């Protein structure tokens, strides 16, 4: 388990970025892409940033990692 996990404010992201992150998802239970998620929370640890929410179709947990590195 990761140490020093910080909850971040997902709503601080621009609206278009929020919509994209909520739409382009993968559900391991439905085995389908782009079903969307709801009840999202954003977290950060030393190594990564990710979203956790509920799949819109089956309501199981969906996790999406966010790449915040600049190219």
C-alpha cells in the first residue's frame, strides 16, 4: 500500500479535462472502454496521480491513472 496519499480536488481541473477524464475509462468488470465514471475522487502519491470512481454501467470501482509529465 502506498504511503502519503493525498486527496486532491478534481474540480480544480478545467471543465473539458474533467469531462475527458470521466468519459475515457476502462472498467475491469464490464471489460469495456469509455463507459464513464461517477462519484470521482482524485488522489496523489509520491509516484502517481489517479482517479477513483464508480463505473456508470455496473457501479464497480474504476481507477484511471493520470500522466502529468510534460512532453
